[in-house]
């Protein structure tokens, strides 16, 4: 049976999404359309390219995640260099290695640009800081004078994964100048609303996979100092747009995977920790399917 799928962001915690995909496949479901933000955009891209959950797990198991930490070469002492990169380059790491890896694994399945896919097969969320708006790729590219079908899928995924201050933002040029694009999670970390149009009957079920607890179990923010306030501010900004959409009506179609205690930017995971996250995703998906009625 075909379904549509939406995958949330979560950085390295996105490994749990692979486990959820394994449970989805075992139930006999196949994806017709997929969408995602940040780590979720990578999983969505791999699915669109034809990768199975087993193949995704093998790719990530063989991968040294530290290769993505491609800082610029300098003779200045390391501690000072990091602050300079954040100040002038707006990120500690370039993000080039991440994009090259994504491009290679997608090209291995014949996927290079959005033109290699059926219309609406893949949609990716990014954040345009220059214009202060949410960016849906490839739909919004004509606004920048860019032809969607020739735009690289790997570049779109890199945009969605460009965590502010960690990876340098991607520059998207248009007729006016340069637009600074960062992680889609800044504005919509779980874009399940993409496949829900008012007064339009769904052709197939829409299943979401979200790296968090459900809204009833979600802990409140404890704000005792400025750092707590900044963290709460970012979390609110990241989730507020999607929280307005998600209700009890929609929660029944969402696999929630609680990943608290795992860092988004923990790029030095052991093989055991990688497998633990994958298993966590699969276990929560299997639990979900025991009661899911579509």
C-alpha cells in the first residue's frame, strides 16, 4: 500500500528515523511522496532515490560522521579560530563534505536534480533568513529565478541541514543579490502540513515520524537563566508553527520517537550508539502500528 511520509528534523538523532522506516517497510507500506526537514530531509531524499531502510542503515554504519566537520584551514590558534569562523563565516564548519557525500549516494541511484523525480515526489524545508520566510524546495525556487527541475537535490538537503552557527549557511543567489539559507528546523521542524490541503480529500494516508515525545508528554521549559531562555526561545521558534497544525486529529497519524538525552550535533557516535538510535526508532514505530487505523 502506498502512503505519503513526513520526517522531522533532529540532527544526528535522525538515525532513529531509519529504524522507523524499517518497521514501515515490514508492514508492507511504500512511499509515494515524502517530505522532511533537516535530518528528515536526508531520509526523505534517500527514500525518493530508492534506498531501503537496510541500505540506509548500512550507509550510515560505514560512515565516519566526523568527516562532515570540515573546518577551514588556518594558522590561528583553534579556540580563537572557532569564534572567527562563527563571526565571519556564520558557522564552525563549511558543510561541503556533507553535500558531496549526499550528492554521491543519490547519484549512485540516478538522482541528481529534482527533474529526476516525479512532480511532488520530494519536498524539503529550509529557512531564508534574508527575506525572513520559510522555503519549500523545489516549489519556491522560481521566486529566486531558479528553474526547479535543474536544482540539485543534494544542495536542497544541505540547505535544510545547515544548523545555524554549526554549519555555514548556503547562499542562494537571485536577480537582486544573495540570500542566506539555513536549517529548515528554524521555522518548521515537522512539515506535516505540506500534504494537508483544506477541502481536498487525501488520496492516500499521510504518516509522520517525529523525533520527540507527543504533545501531552512534552516537558515544559524550565527557565532560570539566560541560557535556559535562549534554548527555550529556539525550541519555541522551531516548533510553534507545527504545533498549531498538530492536534489530536493528526497525532494519531504520527510516530513519536522520544530522543531526549541525545545531542543534535553529537558527531562522534559509537557504532553501539548508532544502533541504539535505530533500534529506538523501530521499537516506537512497531508500538505505533499495533493501534494505527488508517
